[in-house]
């Protein structure tokens, strides 16, 4: 019964027809024997019962016998019920009853005598009406009863007697030879009972569930049960019992299904249940030989039991086909028994040299403190997990290993690896630092582990704890020059991360540091390349070194830091296109491999690059990703990098409340003694400047100067303190000091990149009179156009527009203004600077003139001249067509003309004759369908920035991507 309905056989029509034909032959006087063979819960009993009920309703005599596993050793135990139910006078069965009763006294009668009496009674019944004898669970019928049935079967060929047996496929029998004896009978037939098909499962579901649910769940039910009728009905019960049926295609698996699974296993016998428990623990590691050892059974018996479980639909190969079966088996086990079984499995796999990861899984599940061999296995498994980028699992193995090895060098090694694993996964790894400091004082750490401890302590802002470790490591290195090259390169790393500690390391190592000034291995080469760029020497060699390292180095825990240093080398050398390609590839790999810490590091680098391009929205997004990947507290002293980007973006767009929120973010005090403070100080100074707190801004810029000077950093691409200070002095009205600072930056023998030179020129132009300013701003725009810094370029164009306005050149003012506005939109910049904007006044004491106000001040005739033609140009030529329409020479001429250059100025700049310029412009006007300079497309400058500023990096981009073609 299910849900109050009578059970109806599904997909058993052919089987019923087969049995009906046999019974019809029996009724004609030709006795038949049939054996129904099927898996556990395949519907054998249901088939026998239904067939017997139909025959009884037709007037046949039906007798039933059922094998019982608990009574299969009791002589004639199964036959007793059949004798009791014989529809004959009791006097006729007295002798038979006495014979059977003797078996309980230990003297069983001859099966020949019993069989003769039973046969005589059966034949007497069959003379009046056909007789059906059903025997369910034939494999559990005791040997004496089965002998009697076999003797009976030999004498019923010409009688109206049908013997119908049902047995478990692949099951162990109390009378193993009975199948052979039956097969020898000419009137014997075998009937295999197959599981339900997918269509049959769907039909059964439709009888009990609503049509939509039945259709949705049919495939999932079949996948789980493989058509086992008992399991299908159990799943139906679970769906009916579930209070809120969902919309998933996978059915709910509840108590009914779990009970059905256990019922099937118990029907299979204690050996099958014991085997299933071991399979539930071993999973895919289940082999016949291994299972045989764990259940203490012969391999042949195990193989037979596995075949039975596959037949019933539980297994695929030697493992459960669905997690629901494993869960059902495990749920019925006591926790202590399950733990013991996991430990037994671990030992078996270890003995078979099955691999540390497979052993560690069971050691972890066992839960008990691991022995020495188990600690080794857990340690090895953790290393394997980290190589597979599974930091969470590695951390679990290491935590468990430490319960069996809490002290000593081995425990120290476990904690170092655990810290690395947690660092990868984004959890709070620094909780181990105090314990590792104790290990270091106890002498448990090797030199390479001490280096790692120093780096993590400094990163976490625990400089006081790091200094004594650094001192002892330095003195050890001075005594033993054969230490790992990682130790020798500590000084290179300190010089760009914690420059104030570099002298301390040199003092601790003494002459050793001076003799090993050159980097000893590739990681130090990355640090040395970055130091070279920051110090302003041999920039080209440093860039080449950085790109070689990025191309040849695989990404892992030991290389992520050096690779980030190589990226910063490219960034501070202003090779942004190359840096973008490498950073994008590394960030993609970090995401593909699911390592949170790597994603944080490379997202921070990418945010810095985007900000330098003026891509404000991207910069903010990458910086937020960097912080959210691991949490702000995990960034330690390096939090200054992503925070600086967020502060700069919010400052530029005038979102000062957001800036204040970022500035309220706690930062370690030790950050201000590390190299990570410089971008933060600069960003905070720019915010103060935008809010009119000029003295505070100057203090931050001056602090940048002091630190960079003390540490030997000269790169204005890191923190351009001269240009920033000039900006602040302009706010104070001190044009002379601003001019001095900007001029000093321009006169610097190094760092003459377009970005640095353009920003300094813009500040210098702001100190000049209007006539000198115009020429200087034109040069500024041209220089910045090649830098790729769209934000600084847009700001320079605003300055140029205002200068044209001051000189009554209103048409040019509007033309340049339109380009500035479009470029600003690409930067996601508010074009009307909010109150308190960071932008300097063009002259001392001058008020900010909004671009819209400048356009409104121009004469009406000029205004119509510009706005209408600009619309025509935009309609006539799409942005992405311009580069294809114009030649490179025409493009350069058109770009300069759009910036307000005269024909003579263009000819001088491009070293061509004025007539050549005029011819180029004529062709440009014709191709773009415009009539004058002010009609040139407003996007021309933006396209020039993308085409001109990035041409030189094209080869690097291609080669960079090719070198990492195998990156996941």
C-alpha cells in the first residue's frame, strides 16, 4: 500500500503472461516449475503474491512457503507452514507432523519419507483442482525442506501442480545445489525480473504525485534508484511527506528512502550490510582485495556481494552510484564504529601505498590523535592539496596533524605550512605567528622558515617581534654562508618593502651583506629590478628583468610576491600596457585556481594600473575586489595600496564622504614605516588639497619627500611629491615656489616619461601668463596624449579651454572643451568639479571656471558654429571608423588641428611644409565630411590616445600573451 492505494504492478505484464501460460499448461496436466530471479526489492514477492491471488480467485489451491534466514539451519523449518496450511483433514497430516517434529529432537526424518507423504497429499489435491505452490526467498529455505521440494518437483511433471520459486540474484543459499537440480528438470523455466525502465518509473510516479511533479522528478528518481521498485516507492513517500515541495529536478531524499536502503541491505544478509558499510567509507578506493581484508571474507564472496549490490542499483563499479546511499549507510552506524572503520581504512590504504591524500581523508574522519606515521601522511597530503589549490583541505589536514605533533621542529614545519594554506584561503592566518615566534626562539625553525616568519610578522605590523628574529637570522647568515639563497636575498626584499630595516639587516650580516650585493636567485632579481626603478637607475634593464621573470616563472605561493614586485617594476617604469597584459593573465589564473590571496594581490596591482589610465570605475572596482578577497585586516601594512586607489578615485569625483570613510579605516601604525605608506600619504594629501586643507596636504607631500629621500627612492611614478607640492603652493598663491618645484621635476635627469613630464608641464603652465601658458599647455596636451593618462589629459584640456577663453578664442575654447568633456566621461569623471575640488587655479587667486560656464561666455554666433558642426561630424563618422578612414599622417595632422594648432605650428612640429599640412587637412575634411577645424569629431583626441600612446607597447603585448599561452 502507498498513500492508501492498492499497489499495481508496473512493467510486469510480460512476466505475468509468462506465468499464466505456465499455469495454463499445469492445469492441462503438465506440471511446471518456475524460478523467478531478481535483485533485492525488485518486486519478486509482489509478483508471487499477485499471481497467487489471481489463481486463488480462479479456484486454484495456493500453498505458500517462505525462506527465513534465521531458521535456515532448522530442519524442515520452512516446510512446517506449508504442511499446516494444507486444505486436508488433520488426520491425514498427523504422521507428517510427527515426522517433522522429530527434527526438533535432533533426529530429523529422511527427506524421502517426508517427500513421499507430501507428494501423496499434493497429488490428491491436484486431482480435484490445480495446485500452485509458491516459495519466496528460496535461498533461505533450509536444506531439509529444499530436499523435499526437489523430490516433489521430480514427481510432478504429469500432475496439475506448479511450483513457483523466487530467489535473490547473486545471493548465498542454504542449499547451494538446488538451482542445479531444478535446471535438470525438463519442465523447469527461469524468469529474470528486471528493474523498472525510466518510463516505468515515470508511470509509477504519475500514479501517486501530481503530473507536474511526476514529470519533473522522473529522470532524477530513475538516476538514483535505477528502477528498483522499493526505492522508487520510498522516494514517492518522501515527496509526499515533504512539507514544501520544491522545483528541483532532483527528488527529496528523506527517511523513507534511507529506511528502504537499509531494508535492501538487511535482506541481502549481514555480510552484504557489513560490506556496504566498508564501501561507504572507502568509496572509490573499494577493491575486491581491499574489501576482502577489511570484512574478513573470501574475495569470491566479496565479488559476489558486490555484484548483488550492482544488480540492485546501489553501486556503479565498486562505489555507491549516488551520495544518498552512502549517507543512508553511514547514518545507521554509531559514531565510534564509523571512526574505527575510517582508521582501519586509513591503515589499509597506507599499507597499499595508495597515496597520502587518500589516507589523510580517513585519518581526518577518524578524529583520534594521529600517530607518527599518520602525521607524516597528513603532512604529505597537505602539500598535495596545496599543489592542487585546495587550501581549505590542506589546512584541515595540518590542523589535525598538529594534534598529534604539538611541539618540535616537525610541529614548526606544520605550522608554517598551515599559515601558508590559510593565507591562500583568505582566513586569518596570522593567529599562528606568536606560536611560530616561540618555535623560532626554541630553535625549531630552519633559515627559510625564519625568512617566512619575518615577512609575515612585518606584513602583520608586528615589527617589534620581527626585529629580534631578523637579528638572529642575520648573525646566523654571517656565520654560515652556505644557507639557502632565500636568506641571502632578505636584504633585497627589505629595501623596497621595509627600507628602514635594510640597514639593520646589513649590520646584522656584516660583511656578508656587502659581498652578496648582487641578487642570488630569481626572487631577489625581482626585488632588485623594482629597487632599480624606484631608485632611478638602469630602468630598461630592470624592465627586461621583470618581464623575463614574469614569462619564465610559474605562479605559486613562493613566487606570488616576486611576481607582484615584477609587476610594480613595470608600473613604476610607466610600462602600463605591458603591466596590464601580465596582470590580467595572472589575475585570470588566480581566479581560475580559486586562490583568494593571489586574487587580492593582483587586483590591487590592476587597480593601480587602471587609476594611472584614468579608468576610475575600473580602478575602484579592482581595489574593492582586492580588499574583499581577503578582508581589510588581512592586508596588514600593505592596506595602503588598495586604500590609496579608493581615496584617489573618490577624491577626483568629489565624493568626500566616501573618502572620509576610507580614511577612518584602521591602518597599522607600522604601515608608516614601510614602503606601502607612500601611495596612501599621497592620496590623503590630494584629498586634503581638494578640501582646502593645504597645509595638511603639504605635510603629507613633505613626508613623502623625506621618506623617499631617506630610502633612496627617486621615482615620481611612485609618489610625485614635487608636482603635488607645486599644486599645493599654487593653492597658497606661491607661484614662484610652484614654478621652482615643477621646473626641478622637469629638469630631473631621469623619469622623463610622458606622464611625469606632462603633469609637471601642466603645473608649470599654471604659473605663467596667459600667452606663455597657451604654448605650454599645447605641449602638455601633446605629451599627455602619448602617456595614456586620460584623467590628467582631460584636466589639461580643461586648462587649455580656459586659456583659449581668456584669449577670446571662443570657438577653440569650445572645441577643446568638447574633447575634454568626452574624455572625462570616459574616465567616469564629473565634469563640473564639485565644491572643494582638488584642481588648482590656473593663476594665483583665480576662481575655478566650470567648463559649462566657459562655453556659455562665448559669443552666440561662435556657439552655433561649433555645436551644430560637431553634431554633423559625430553623425557622419563613427569613432571606430576614424582610424580606418585616415592615414597615419592625416590622423596626426587632424589631431593637432583639433587641439588648436595653426597650420604653421603643425608644419613645424611634424617637420613638413605648410602646404602639406593644408593638403592633409583638405583630405581629412573630405573624408570626415566636415568643413572646418571646429567640425572635427570630438572623439578624435581619445582615439589618438589609444592609438598613439599604445603603439610602442604593441610588440610587448603580443609577446607577453604568447609567453603565457599555457596559463590556465
